[in-house]
C-alpha cells in the first residue's frame, strides 16, 4: 500500500494510463490555463498605462489604442478561461468514466469472500462519491488551484516591480489574514462534517423505514417512526442553522477586511508617494485591482486545499480497490478440469475468519453420476461445503480434488461451467425471463429454454405474462414470487445441461405438491448427472446414493437412508421430526 510520502508520484504513475490517451486535452487545457492566468494580470496594467501616460500626454489616439487592447485582452481572457474549463472538465469526465469502469470490472472479479465483509450498497455509493471527488480534482480543482497559484505569483512579481515597498508591507498582512481565515474555516468545516453525518443518519433512517413499511404499518408504529424522523431532522436543522450563522459571519467579516481595510491601507501608503511623484496613480489602480481579484480565490484557498485533500483520499481508496487480488490471482492454475471419476474432499478444514473453524477435517467423495445429499442442522456447514465445491473460497487445510487435481490449480471459470447451481436465495438479473434462463448465452436455443420452462411446469405462468418469455423482470425479480424464482433457476440449470447439479435448499419456497411433481421430472431429466443436494425436506434425499449428516462442521454419520436410519440417532430424530410435520414418506 502507498505511503503518505510517495503520494504524488505514486498516484501520477497509476493515473498516467488514464491520461495517456488524452494528453492533447491535458496539454491544451493547461496551456489555456497558463495564458488565462497571465492575461488576468494584464488589463489593470493597460489601465495604468492610460492613466499614467495617455492622459498626461493628452494623446487621444494612444488612449484609443490602449482602450482596444483592453477590450481585446478581456475578451480573449474570457474565451480562454471558457476553453480551459471545457477542456479540463472533459478530461475529468473521460478519466473518471474509465476509472469507474475499471473499478467495477475489477470488483466483479473479486472473490465472493471479499463481499461478505463489505456492505455492498455502501461500497457502491462510496465508489460513486469518491469518483465524483476525483473528477473534480481534474477539472474544477486543478483549474482553481493551479490557475490561482500562477496568478498569485504573477501578482507578486508585478507588484514588487512596480512598488516593492508598499508590496512588502501589504503582502505579509494579506498572508496573515488568510491564515487566520483558514484556521477559522477549518473550525467551520468541522460543522460541515457534522451536517454531512447527520444528513447520512436521516437518510439511512428513511431508507430503513421505507423498506420495512409493511411491518411498520402492521405493528402500528407509524407515530413512533414519525417522531424518530422528526427528532433526527431537528437535530440536523439545529447544526445547519448554527453553521450558516458562523460561516456567513466569518465570510462577511473577512470580506470587509479585504475590501475596505486593505484598500484604505494601500491608499494611505501610496498617496504620499503619488503627491511627491515617486509613485503613480496607475500603480495605485493596479494595486487595488489586484487586491480585488485576489480576494475571492484567497478566501476559497483553504476550502480548495481541503477539497483537494479529500479528493486524494478518495483517489487512494479507489486505487486501493483496484489493487485487490482478483480470483484470477488467487487461483494458481490454468489446467482445464476433466471430471471423469470423482470430486474428493480430503481432510478439509475451513474458516471464514481466523481460527473460527466452520468445517473440521471433512472427508468425502462425490463419484461421477451419483447423488449425494447433505443434511443436518442449520449452521452445521452444508452451504459452506457447497461454496468450497464451487471454488468461491479456498480451503485452509486439506484439499478439494477433482480427479486427483487440487481445485485451486484448475481454470476456475471452466470448472464453474460444469456446475448448475440452484440456491435458496435466487438471483435474477434485470432483463427478460428468456435471458434469465439462458443467461445471455446465445448457444442456448429458445426451444431449449421453452422445454426447460415446461419441465419445471412454468408454462402457465409464462403464458399469463404480457410478453411471455420476453417479459422484463423488475429489479431483482420483484414481480415474481419466491417459488416462481426458484422454478426459473431450475429451468436455468436444465437449459445449461450442466454436468454437476448442486442444490442448496432449493425447494424451500415451493409448495410440497409442486416440489413432488418437479422432483419426479427432475429425476428423469437429471438422471445420470452428478448431484449434490442440501435438502430442505428429506423427501428429496431418500433416494440419494449417500447421505452425509453434518453436525457442527463435521460429518458425524454417512450412508444411504436405510443405513442411517439404523445407525444414526440424529438422523432418526430428523426423520421423525419431519414425519411428525405430516410429510408422507
Ligand atoms: N460468509 C460467512 N462469513 C462468516 N461466517 C459464515 C459465513 N457463512 C456462514 N458462516 C458461518 O459458518 C457456519 C456454517 O454455515 P453454513 O455453511 O451456512 O451452514 P448451513 O448451510 O449448514 O446452515 C455458521 O456458523 C455460519 O454462521
Ligand atoms: Mg445453508
């Protein structure tokens, strides 16, 4: 990770690829900026020439010439400053678009385990807001900060040249006032931070409450919710009012100092010299004009510097995301898996975090073409076993072997293509049902999809939809019931005709009748395939070749239904429990 010290060059190096393509934009933008800053110095000087030369000489034509020059400089300067903003903003937008694309495509390649530790909504929001800040760094911020610094240096040189005595008195006073204002601004910005935090609290509360609206109404909690929101908003409002009071007070005070006090000081210092002829009226005008032009940028200096610091923090956060190890890096091999005989778990121990072992010395084999069932209490490690099988995590001890080769050394994409994964919590993409079944894979024919749909008995459901298979699913499939979602995911596995079918409590949301119907069809359709089933209802595992009974991360019993009934008390209890629930065997 980057150290504080290597900051600038480190970032420049990482950023260079993004800027490279648009070097032209950057070059012309900076050039426009340089010229704009220089031109800002020029027009008061022309004014000084008119006052000091043309008027005393009573040279009207020279005065006209200077007048036109003045107009020309102002026009060109306006044009160029427009150009610099356009060019650099464009650069900023282009860079940030590439940047976001890179970050999101990188996120997609990260191991699943990484997302467990991240609240994803928050993460995405942070990437968005960080990107915005980085964008500003390239456009507005660089224009204001670099442009103004150039201008200040110019002012300093011109003033020293014209009247070094007055300059050396006035500049330190300006510097001290600016430092005082910065200190005050830092103080005020702690209030800005408070406001931001309170705003976040209010919107988080609103989001939570809106999501739980049904429960709030069912529990008659509307009044309490309103009270809670009112309190949070009131709190935010109080801080806002106090802040604006201090902020505008400080601003007005300093504006007064710069606008009035400095001008008075300059006049007091210059007037005696003008009277004795050691300084000119033009110089006084230049001083006053420059001071006016510096006020606004100077007042915003500390704000800009703070923005820049924040932009750098954002930039750092984003760049750190792109530096995270992707799955391509955690899998060491490229060997294409040939699954001919068996998948073996050999003395596998696994922990999501530190030494919290979730699986302890687990060994079993999944022979090709067999049906293996995982049963046991919740939290015993069944889903974890499935995740390891799919290569979502890497084991810490022991190994997962495919025909003797460690999973870690295989091409994980090719491995996952072998697997049809059906989970309890189904993910549907925003898009038509057709594409949700074949997952944008044109090799899967529409007829294959139709067939799969009919196997899972969704024909009637599809027929009732306005556009049939082309009906768009709402966000995360909100317009589809949980059971229908599961059936769609069954159809997905069918359409892909994967070699290995894995189901994790996949029938939990389907009613027993539908389940039984699907089961019969599935058995014939998936017959001959390798199946790994975490069963919600025991009915679906009675015919398994081997049932593994999981308890607290270990396999405590194994065998087929009959064997387990005889040998495992836990299994017997489980069966009794489900039979008591009124299921037929
Ligand atoms: N992503 C995760 N991060 C940390 N702990 C987890 C994670 N997923 C599951 N666990 C823990 O691992 C244990 C086994 O969980 P799991 O494999 O889901 O059990 P099962 O599927 O048998 O109900 C539980 O104690 C659970 O809290
Ligand atoms: Mg589970």
